[in-house]
C-alpha cells in the first residue's frame, strides 16, 4: 500500500500543525503497537473503502486525514493505561472514552483540518447505539465515522499490540461479520470485506 505522502493538501500556514499532528499520531501508535503504523494503515484502508462506497473525492480526503489523526485524543491518557494487559477499571475507561472529544477539539479550529472534526468525534459510536461519547445510532452516525469504526477495528485486531497477539485476517473478518448490525454498519462491513478480497488479503 502507498504511504500517506500520496495524499495532497495545499501548502499553507497549517503545514506546521499537520506535521505536529502526524508526529503526535505516530507517537501514540508506537505506545500500543509494535509497528507504530496503525493510523497510516487505517487511513489507507478507510480511503479505499470510502471510494468503494462512492463517497465524493472531498469526503474521501476528509476521511483520509481524519483517519490519520483519529487517536490523537489519547495524548492525555497515561501510557500504562494504553498498554495495560488486563481489563480497564471504570476510571481508566472514563479517560479512554474522552479521546474522541479531545482529538476532535484539537482539530476543530485548524483551518482545512477542521473538516475532520465530526468524523473523529463520532468514530467510537456503534451502529446499535451502544458506543461513545454520545450513544448515536444507525445512520445518525456520519457515514465516514462508520467507515472509520470498521477499518479501525479490523486493523487493531490484525496487528500485534503490546498487550496481545494479533488475529488472522480471517478471524478479524469473522469478528466484523459477527458484530454487523450491532457495533458496525452491515453495508460497510460487506464492502470492506469485498475491498480486502480485491486487495488479495488472505481471507
């Protein structure tokens, strides 16, 4: 897959912020994954899924950048929580559940990056309304956030974390399929699986 350098943004005074957020995203990824490339991989797959679902070029670009930065709100979460092997307690979960709000607010007033705000804000919502931070349900969740939720979950499951071994692509796909209509939009799950097949992933 190509790196994020293939996506273009007009050179402007937001370039410093862009570089800062990219560095922050990579730093957070490196705390929970061994490759440190989770967000970049999610961005590429989210972009391709959005194209498969016929989103406009503008929406595809917004989703790409939102996917690169979707976890920057975890900057305030202690590394020992991000890498914790056992279950989180309620206080730790409260910190984790804040990360979409914190991350979205980082980008809310950053010029062209402000368009990523709603995508990041709602990417932890679930199709059945059981997600966070607002408990949105079904199509009340923006489609780009629904795409990001599916791709983020798949990449998290198939990459080794500091606290667990990865699932195989087949196992991760089975999990997505099992949780369609619950955690995930079933149409997006189906199109994402088709994309993986097109890309010759082992499924």
